[in-house]
C-alpha cells in the first residue's frame, strides 16, 4: 500500500508537469504545433482540450493520493493476509490506476485528434448560404529557423505564388525565426457550376464540391495546383474524369523524348512507379486526351506553371480526394483572373495576373464593373481609381472596394485617369442588355 501511494504521488507530479508543458507554462517541441505558432482555431481547440484533459489527470491523481493518505482501503495487518481483503485492495488499486491511465490517454488523444482534425479540414469549408466567399486570412509566426516560406505554404494549403504574393518582403528560403507570415486563406469561389471539380488556372487552384448525403451540409474543398507552363497550356472547357490509377507508370511523350535527344540524352520509354515518377502515386485521367490530375515528385512546383499541361497536386492532397472522385465526375477548367464577391454588404475583388503577356486593360475594367452590378452593387458609387489600381497590381488578395472619394484626385494625371475610368465604366454598363 505504501508503494502504491508513492506510485500515485509520482504519477500526480508527472501529470502536473505534463499539464504545465501542454498549457504553455513551459514549452517542449512535442507540444508545439509542427513548425509555426499560429492563431488558427484548430490549435486553440487542441490547447484547450489538452488543458482540460490534464486537469482531469491532476484532479484524479490528487484524489487518489488523498484517499490513500486518509487510509481508505487500508486494513489492519491481521486482515491483510485474508484472500478477500487482499483481492479488494488490489481491485481498488487497479481501478484507480486504470482511471489515471484513462485520463492520461484522453489528454494525449484529445491533443492529437484536435490537431489532426485541424490538418484534415484545412481548406474544407461549408458552402456559404449567401455570397461566394470562404475562409479567412490569418498570420503565423515562424518557429523553426530551418523552415522556408515554401514549407509554410504547403503546411497551410497554399502554393508558391500565393505565399510569395502575400509576403513580398519575406525571404523565400530563410524567412527567419519569429518572422510573421501572412496566410491568404480567404477565397472567392469561381463563377462556375458548383459540382464536381472546378479548376481556375488563373489562380492556380482547384475547387472540389463533393456529393453529400441527405441532411449533410454542402461543402467545398480547395487545393493549390500546378498547371502547364508556357507552350504547354492546360486546356479549358468541361470534361469528366474517366479513370483513377494508383501507382501509375509514366510514358514520356514525344516532346520529352525530343528534348532529351537535343541534349544528347535518351529518354526512357516508360518510368515505373516510384520516387522518380513525375506523376507521383496517384493519377486521375481526364476526358481531354493526354491530360491528368496527378501527384508529383517535385512538390515545390505546386503554385507554378511548371507542367506540360497536366494539373499537379501535392501528394497528400490528391490522395485525400482520390477515392472520393468517381469516374464520370464533371471537371470544369476555367480561366478567371478576376473574381468578384460580396462581404458584409461591400463588393469584393480578387485579381490575378493574366497567364499571357497581356495586362488587364480598360475593357477588363468595364466588364468587371458590369459583373459587380449583376452581383448586387448597382447604384453604389465605387472608387474606379481603386479598382484600376487593383487591376494593375494583380496581387491575388481579396480587397473590398471603397465608395467613390468625395475629394478631387491629387494630380492632373490621376484626374484624367479617374475621369476616363468613370466614363468607360458607365458606358460599359449602358451597353449591357
């Protein structure tokens, strides 16, 4: 019995220390998020769950220690040797030990499950009842000196261009411990039928609308992608998936073999499944001849125009949808560099650079204003100059449009541009049927 008291007392000390580590009084790497300190709700939930579970351990351990100290379950030596008494004492000790172990298990599983749930649902959103905006922009602080901006992008469901545009002043390869990084996790849904897969090549992002059962909330999942580089454009249009292949072999096309010959090399006729296979471990064949959605053995290229026309995904992302996208799933591939939405009653605009060498021009401005009118901003006097600047910057950030400024523009050049934009905008709207 004395040994059991020491055991429970030691257990209470260990659990208390673990509680301090978990709740933040002390810090150990195993209790930190994988590589960044973040304000994401999932990690906050994880911390609260761990804190509550460790409180259960501490309370249970203290109760057990007090009861043993009070002599509960202790018997005179004359009775200790009786079989029934010995069995009762052992039963009590086992039950108390079991309660302590169960509390410890709950603490660890609560922490792990909360963090795993946050990872699993990153990029998964219920469809908004009104409007077309999902997600949030937030900031994280780099905790690992060895971590790159590309590592942070992958951890937070972003591609190369998205993380770079949102953090133009942060070093790509050595952001530095303690550096704050903006995570642009807010998205405007593309203007397309909300079914199957929608790929917007202008923003290098895929949207998946899974089928849901009766009573389930409709949702959308979004993932960063890589697309065809210049000269190997990803085709636009509507098609469907035809077949899912796990561990696919890659047959280099004629263009690859020709380039290899020009370098004095010989391209293989087939690349078997494995780490050298550029298709990764999963491939979804599309109805467009020769085009696939597949994984990659070069994940740093996600968020770039780097493929020969196929759509690349992070290995973990395509694995997550692979078994949930049956043959015959509709796939819409669109090019929408300008997306518009409404947030808190204000018109929102998200502008990406055109994929070609051309830039957004005045006709683009007129078209955007016409679309804003259709969305519900008609009658609102907008700052045309601000919209023009957003088109010029093409930063990919979601920006709320401001009302028309009451004051005159600061310069004659700005005055001329503002007048042209306003006149063009009104004339463009007047031409709409």
